[in-house]
C-alpha cells in the first residue's frame, strides 16, 4: 500500500537496517509499530515535493492506524525506480 503511493520508491529498513514489523514467518521492513505511533520509513523518487509524498503516505496509512499517530521518515531520495537499500552494506 505505502509502496504504491505516488513518489514512493520503496519502504526502507532505516539507516541501520533495524526498522521492521515482525509477523509469524515474515517481517515487513520499513514499518515499526509502537503503542501510540506507526513509524513508516521510505525512499522517495526525485522530482515530486517531499511534503506531497508524505501527505500521500499519511492518507494511505491513517485509516489503518487507529488512534496511533503516523510518523513518516524519508530515508533516501533516488532518481531510479529501484531505491538503494538504506543501511545495508
């Protein structure tokens, strides 16, 4: 859902590769759930204003977040369709 928002190239695991939600048998990189906050980490495509991209992510995630605040972190800006993996070496 977030990755399909206009201007979002990919979800990222954050600058140290630690941002993820763990589910049975899999993990979702780029999303971290806290008691009061949903934290979303993204790489964005160059060319679209970042505040517009962030607003689109808020619009997509907001209805699913319940009473939690949604924080969107832009970890990378890329010119290509494939975002480089932030935090990986």
